[in-house]
């Protein structure tokens, strides 16, 4: 049994993470590198392992792509904020749960900070991002001080 898992398993139909890793490695070996366009090309035939992982209806795919472009547009707007004479450039619009709708939506950061549900959601996202960073870069000793600071922020205690 392997340790491979999808972050969002329901998106990939019947393909397991193990199968996807094997197929992606096959593609990487074939081309000497792995790029999205290679994966799409190798997945075009209906019998290809990863074929069902893609939307092949061009009308639906175009609509999905435009929605992704809209997400990228929203996520790429930044603003510089200053607190206690420290300036930082951050996303101007964030995706959070709001107390008004109890559903996810994009709202200006300043509004999210002043809405309790949005603030708690944003804080939860920040903690999840820290945990992800710690896990992703656990083998890089040069980042130990950063990881320790994050662990302190998450747990309130220093770790060895």
C-alpha cells in the first residue's frame, strides 16, 4: 500500500492516486519532463488511464476555464496594508465564509476582518496553510526557524 492520496478525491472519478502517479511517471519518463500539456496530450485517447479526469466537451471546458480565469483575476489583486508601522502586500479580496450567507464567497479583505465568521474562517485558513507549509518543507533544515515560529503560533508552545 502506498502513501499517495488525492487532496480532493472526488474530482478524479475511478482513478486512484497510485494509478495517477504511475501514469504521470510514465509520461515524465517518455518526455524527460512533466508538463500539463503532455498530460493532456497523453490523456486524449478514450482508453487512456487519465482520460476521464478531464472535461472533453469543449463548450463545458471553455466555461470552466473562464471561471478559473475569473478566480485568478480576483486572487491577483493586492493591496498594501500598514499595521503598527509594518507594511505588507496582501490579497485585496479573499474567499471566506461570511456570517451573512454562511457560504463561501469572495469579499474585500477589510470586510472579512470585520465579520466574525469571515475572520474565523480566514484564521482557520492561515493555520491550515502553516500546517501545510510545515509538512511540505519539513526536510529543509534552513527553514527550521520559520517552522518553529509557525508551530508556536499554532500551538502556543515551542517544539524541539
